[in-house]
C-alpha cells in the first residue's frame, strides 16, 4: 500500500530540479520497447521543489538511513502557507517528543520533530516550533517568534520506516513508545511466518492471532516479537507501555484456549470476550492475561497505564453480566454499553463499570479514551474517571491500523523525479504530491 503526500495550495507549475550532481548513474529498463528505456540517468545529492509555495522552497536529501526534508522560507514569505496532506492515512498524531506519526492500514511513517532555525549575523538561532494538526490528514507548522526579514529553515526528517509482517495479512492496530524511543506495536496476523524474536509464543495457533513486537529506537532491529492467541480469531486493538518497558495490550478473543496467566476469568464467556494482558520487558513472559467479559459479546478497544502500573481498559459490551466492581453504573442500560475497567499491577480488578444510557454506547479507540455515544443519559459521575483515563492514555496509547513500509532509495528517486519534472510531477492542479512507499 502507498501513502501520498500532497502539498495543498502549492504552485502547480513548480520546477523540480536536481542539486549537487553525483558520479553515479542509474538506468531504467522497463518493458520490451527500447524507446521507453532510460539509461545513464544522472543522480543528485538533493532534489529541490523551487517555489513550491510563494517564497518557499522544499528539498529532499539522504542523511544516512534517513530522508531529510527542508523547507527554506525566504524573507517576507509566510510559513503558514505550508499544508501537508497525507492521503491514504487513517490517523495522524504528534508523539510525546514532537514526532509526527502518520498511520495507514498497513504502514507507518514517522517524521522527527522539526528543527527550526535562522542564520543571523551573530550565528545560528534555534527557534521553538512544532507540527500543527490542521485536520484529520493535514499538517502544518507552528513557529514561535522569528525574524520575518531573514531566511527561515524548517528541517524535519523521516527517522525510519520498515515492513513488519509475513506472507499473509497483518495489521498494526496499536502503537506506544517508551522514554528511550523504543517502539511497541500490537495488532493481528494471519501469517504463519511472522518474524519472531524472544517470543512467549513462537507459532500461530489459529487463523488469526494477536502479535506484540518491540522495535529498537533506531528502527533497525526487533527487540522481541511474539504471537499471542489460540485456535480462534484473536485481535489486539490497543497497547500501552510503562516506565519499566512492560507492555499492556487489549483487544478481543474468540479462542477457548487463549493463553492465560493469573486470570480474572479463565473461560471464554461469550462468542467473543475482551482480553487484557501484561508482558514483561523482555517480551517472553505473560505477567497476567485474562478474558474480560460476560456471556455475550465484549471487546476491548483502548488501553492506558498510569505511573503505578495500573491499567485502564475501555471497550464495549452486550453482556448483562459483565464483571463490575465499585461501579458508577452497575447494570447494562442499553443494548450495547461502554465499559471501563481498572486493573492493578498484578491484574486484579480495582474498579469496573458500565457507562451508557438507554441506547447504544461505544468508546472510540483513539489517542485519547474519547467516547462516542448516541444516548442522552450519560452518567455524570463518570467524568472524573474518564478525564483521568484520557490524561493517562494521551501519554501511552497511540492506536492505529497499519503495516509499515520502506522509502525508496533517494538517488534513484531523485533521478527519476528530475527526469519526469515535465511530466506527471508538474501537472496543472492546485496541489502537488509525492508517493511514499516501496514502489519506484
């Protein structure tokens, strides 16, 4: 799958040019018609979109394993013109460190927090600035005070991007990061050959199993990756991580033999139950794992963890006997209600409650534990707990649905861009775009 980055409102006749020619040459031989072949095309260290916006140039360059982009805003130009639209993205968020995380169904792109500076008479001055979310798929930049009479440089970079999966369908549905920059992902896979390292479960036990993986901060290696599941269909929907690097995962299980450890409920109650589990920092031991539900249909959709290791699970339930304790609402009020359950560090229930009114109520799995409801009878007493869960989740849980992808080699891409700059890359529209994906 490809994502496409579109520069909304950009100059439709922008000139794309190569900068700093290199000695290497690349050739494109496609099909049997030699007239379409492109031998010996020059490569460049950088490519530049000149006047992408009035007074603003954009360039791309290789920087080790990374692709470095740079907006140069000339004196008097307005950086607020820059609008980046990630077509094909399901979700865009800004991480705790200021990185931009763009997620699609099977892919994730991470762009580092921008370095913003001006070169003045007395030296380089670094400025405070950040990504600004302007819509569901649209991003701009917010910059604190700067000298509009001097050039301004906005300098983000793609830190890494990688595939993760086997020969069958896989999807990432939750992402979290620890304080060292390690990335934790959870999702589901049908693959029998999903990459495994230091696993608590080394093989797929059913048609669809949960997977949990930890990737090092540079994106170069799996710290661990494991299947978790039984003979049925089991899917993760959210993941969080604590200060010790222990991962907390929720989702839904349809397996009667889902792997359990110190469970609250030891049998599948309905056709599908929510589950909650906690993995040790090495990813090879379940510290607890439990079904969470009643005798009907129950699904966990979001999870967060606080500084003490308490886990907060949100989801939806059709069960009239969902486990409740210290509840603000003790009974199912509609056909489907939301639920929130707090588990202690050992996996015991601290509180568990229905949340809903006389119609269907379901929580949305998103960066915050936001709750979408179609009822007007929402319990007032739930607000404080929902606010606490929202604060905790915003730091730890960044669910998404994707599989990762690679970025093409810049030298060849630059050659092709320059070679085609009079073709599809400068078509007369009010926006320009570039592909982000593995195909050249």
